[in-house]
C-alpha cells in the first residue's frame, strides 16, 4: 500500500476521533438522547476505523495507537458517566 493511502487512513482515524470527541462534548452538555446516541455511534465508528487501520498496517505505529486508544477511552468514559 502506498504511503499516501497510509496517510489518508491515519488522517481518517484522527478526524473520526476528533468528531467523536466533539459529539461527546455536545451530548454531555445538552444531555439530549439523540445526541447521546449519535455520540455513541461516532465512538463506535472511530473504534472500527482504528481497528481497520491496524489490521491493514496502514501507517499506525504504537504511539499513534496508544494516543488514539486513550482518546477513545476518555470519550467513551465521559459518555458512559453522562448516561448514568
């Protein structure tokens, strides 16, 4: 796979995580059920994209994986706390 595709995959994962974080922030501020569901879906999508990038060895190194996993964990935790 070319490095351009690897860059695009990594960038897509980054953007997916940033989007999920933003959606979680919005959902936890408003506590709107639809926004909470959308944030839950966004986290799920970001996790799937990260898994896909890892499975296809698309430029995801250990540092990126750890950072991405930590950000997703924090967003997931924030959302779960808000649902209580």
